[in-house]
């Protein structure tokens, strides 16, 4: 026999699935006039709670003795953008938290410049 709380949880989870899909995390690509493709990246978090119990009732029908509730919350925070231009992939973060973050972002460009100079020699 299915418990009333199972139906409550199933309905809540189905609604969460409708709200969140892969396009929420990896957005639709956008192409700029110069051919650069930009793909937004987000961090998605969600919480879910559900509960219920039987209450005393004068009614003899056990299906009417259940009370319950559920709730969910979803948060979407932009993380950055993938930029693809002439075969070069670059992650552009929304926020640089520290100088180390900025340095890590610059390393691929630095390596590309070194490789181009060594090709010329």
C-alpha cells in the first residue's frame, strides 16, 4: 500500500525535474559577429524537504487522517562563460576572487604566446 507521503514526495520531485535541466547549468551557445561562441555556465543548487504524519480524526477513512507538506528551493548562480574563438577555448569567470584566480586565467594565454614565439625560431 502506498503511503500518502510517497505521493507528496513524488509530486515535489517531478516539479523540481521540470525546473532544472542541463540547459540550466550549461546555457545555450551564443555566436558573436566575429565568430566567437560564448556558452554561459551556472552553478545550480537545490534543497528539498517533505514531511507528514497521521492525525487523530473521528473519520474512519484512514486516507483522510494524513496531513503533510513539502517544499523546495532552487538557486542558480552564474559561474562564468566558455569562450571559443578560432579553436581557442577560454573560461572567463564572472568573479575573480583572488590574484591567484586571475593568474590561473592568464596561464593558457602565456603558454600560447611562448609556443608561437618558439614556432617562429
